[in-house]
C-alpha cells in the first residue's frame, strides 16, 4: 500500500468511555501529529479528527464503533496509531 492511499479502520470506544472533552482532546493531539487528512465517523455523522468540537459532536458513547479514515501522506500510520489509541482511552 502506498503512503498516499486512503485507509479505513474500525475501532470501538471502550465501555464506559464516551468521546467527551478529555478523550477527544487526547485523540485530536495525536491526529494533529500526522500530515494526512483524518476523519472519524459514528452514529451516522462524520467529523474532522483534528477538531475537538467536531469529535464531541459525534455523540459517541462507550462501546460505540468508530470508523477512522485517512488519506494522504502517513495515512496508514495514522489510522494504526489512532485505532490503538482509541482502544486505550480511559
């Protein structure tokens, strides 16, 4: 897979961990480290992974499956790192 490919990965929020300010902030800081465009989809909505307000707006609660997608340079690395981060949120 080339570094500029579009990549989509599913990750589930841990039970009891909603995507509120603290976990969303941690996620945004991690996403901002990558040069590619990253989005998160949940509950029929899509958000820029580099925006805390957009992520909170997804209304994702603990146990919600998130679809992480990235395109551009570093897309594979971004979704791998971010999906691992989602599993570790507390």
